[in-house]
């Protein structure tokens, strides 16, 4: 006859085995969703933006959730209080991996953050969202080419330089050019370029119109 302590011990082991078995079943039943392809992610964002613009938002995923996250896109946008990504794209908790900095440029730390959203969380679309009336771009236009301006401002200088040749409103041109240049720069980063080359990641520039709420993809897409 087994000693009571041994019986209890075996029962404990049996419970653990049952629990671990049920855990793997649960995992199989709720397998991680397939990564959303770049074009599908873009479509979902544009549909969400259309709902926002026409004042028919669905406010999806609007309750607290501790479920694992599978954001459909990384959004690099300006910190401007009129351009919150979840609202303008009508998305919710767990949908977007958002990096915000005035002027929507990036440095080493933000690049690591963006890369985390792609490599670790499986986002297959990066949207660089500039916006009209951007105070950071306006400040860069004013400071250019002062080398003593802060990094946030100097990061926008390449766009200001290119906008000098643009027709019409140079400040406005600099906003679009900045988003285009930042998207191109990101696509050339070694940790992202191989995914872009294989069609597994799309990096697109976009512009948000504060008056209407509309997001337009720049470059004709
Ligand atoms: Zn801005």
C-alpha cells in the first residue's frame, strides 16, 4: 500500500499533467491569427478612416483586453493632438502599434520600436502619417538650415531642403515630402529592407487632413 504522502504527490503530478494537456488543447484551438498581408492591413485602415470621415465609426475592440496583441500595422505619426491614430482609423485596443513624435521622423530608439512591431508582433504594414498644419514641420522650415536646432527639427531638414524646389506652398510641400522621405528611409534600413524586398512588408507615406479627417496615401496608392 502506498504511503499517503506519495499518493498526494502522484495526484498532484496527475493534475499538472491534465492541466498542461488542456493548455496545449486551448492553444491549438486559439492558434495565433495569420499575419495580415500589407494590402489587407491597408484596406482595413482606409475603411476605418472612411467610417471616421463620414461619422459612422464602429469603435471596434474598445474594451480592456490582456489578450496577446497582433497589431495590423505600425503607425509612425506626429504627436499632434488632432491626429490620434486609433480614432482617425477607427481601430481599437490591440489593433495598431503606434509611434508618435512631433514631425513623424525617427531616430535609433524609435527605429528599434518600429522594428519590434514588425519582427516581434508581426505587423506587415508601416504607415508614416504626416498632417497639414504641422507645427514641427513649420518650425523646421523656419530654422532651416540652422545646425544648432534640435534633433527633432533637424530630422525634418531633408524635406525642407527638397521643398525649396516645390511649386506653391513650400510649408505644405515639406509635410508631404517629409512623410515620403521618412518612409523611403525606413524601407532602406537593413532590419526592414529584406522584408520590403520580399514583399512581406509595405512602408507607405500618408497625409492626414485635419479639417476633414481624411487620410490620403501619398504616391498614388
Ligand atoms: Zn505635426
